[in-house]
C-alpha cells in the first residue's frame, strides 16, 4: 500500500442525526468529498462521506452508516487519510509537506544536518522538524529565509540556520535583571 496522507480530522458531534464537525487539511476544503472513501490511520476502517456543508471555520459532515449522535461522538478525533497517489499532481516548485518527510537536511554550505522528521503548524506558520545527526531535534520556521531550497528530486532541503536571536539587553532600570542570583 502506498503512503497515506492525512486530509482531515473528525471533531465533535454536531446535532442529533449523526453529523460531525470536520476539519480538512486540503487547499479546497470540499476536496475530501472527491477522494472517495477515507481511511483511518491504520487503513483498517473506511469512511464514506454522505453530505458535507460549510460552517464557520470547519465543515459539517455526515458519513454513510452514521445516523445517531452516539455514533458520531465515537468518531471524535479520528484522522482521515487517503493514498498519496489520489492527490492531484503538483505544479513546478510545489510539493506536499508529506513529500518532505525523510529528505536529507543540509546547510547552505552542503554540510549534512540530518533528516526532515515532520512539518508542523501550531497556528503561527509552518515549522520544519529536523532530526540531526547529533544533538537535539531542531524546530525551525519553514520560511524561504530558513529553507531557501527544497529539492525533492535531489532528496534534500537546504537549511540556512538562523543566527542567535537577540533579546533585550539587561537594563539598570529593572532591579535584579542581568545579575547572578
């Protein structure tokens, strides 16, 4: 089986007739309806969308075979996946985040850093997680300044490591600041 890509997550039940809140991770939120049956992470369960409508910041969806609030509540938190090959082809210079997982991470000088573990988004923008050859895992902003090159064919991402982050200098006007305890 090919790699599975997470395209949505089921949220809380919505109403009494088996509907759920659905958060999608696709450019077009309604694309999840076009992919056919969606799978659980382990690929053992299939979910077929019956109806989908837009809500404020999510979709409201019903699945075939789910007709009560109790059944809908049991689905809360399930992530929905599709096979990678079901996704549309990307244009030149575009890629799916899933395609980056496992790529080599190198510095702008060509020095090996490690491998891409994940791409995260906690609400303030994408973060690239690098498993280094040595040392602690690195979490870096996934921006053009920090990741100036993504070379899928070459199997690597180029990382411009940010310098020290400058903080406020100790101030004489704040008692105790800048002194050892």
